[in-house]
């Protein structure tokens, strides 16, 4: 199964980009042993439209075009479900075991995403009830994906109380 993180906006050179790359590499290395072939990070340029609704539509169209056939679609959204780390690991395991070719994680821009992209998602995922900058959500998602992969591999990265 492929993992794809598609996000609106680009991480600038610096610690955030370095950290995202570090987690991507860790996921790729640990994931092979448990059936995750690759993790791809795709950055979508922010729309330059003046109106928020137009920006949201343009960015959502660009995100939707990245979703491969048969992929599970997860939208990162503050109103989504808070699965916790173990819940995310179990969800990834189920998708992998169901033979899904890819899991795509979508992160919209500052204005959010178009309603149809949200409605089409198989899962809306939140990291608590706080509102997070979309650049930070990308790093948090990558860390949680790494944690989920290590849990599936039986690696001690994830420790419970």
C-alpha cells in the first residue's frame, strides 16, 4: 500500500521541511516491513484567487486530481474524528489488509476545502479540537503515520503508560 500526503502550500527551507523529510524517510524505511511500499509528499501551490470560496475550490480541485483510483481518502479537518495513535494504526492495518492500493491524506489550505471534497472523504481526521496551522498539521500527520507504522511493526517507538 502506498501512503500519500497531499497538502496545499509549501514548506519553506528550514527546520519544518527537514523534520517532514526525516519522518518521510523513517516511514519509508519502517513501512516496507509491514506492507507500506512508499510514502509520497505532494505540495499544491496555494491559489491566488481573491475570494476565499474561489481559493478553496481551486485548491480542492488540485487535491482531488492527486487521488489514485481505489485509494482511501482521509481529510485532515479540525471537525474530524480524533482516533488517537492506536486507532490510526488499526485503521491503516485494516486498509492495508483490505487490499487498498493507497491511502491519501489531504490537507487543505488556510480557507479549508470545498464541501464535496470533505463529503467524499472516507475519513475526516482531527488532532484534537484545536485549530492548527496547515504546515504544522503536515508534520504532526507524518509523525503519527510513523508512529502507526512502528506500532504495526512491533517497534518500541510507541510506548504506553
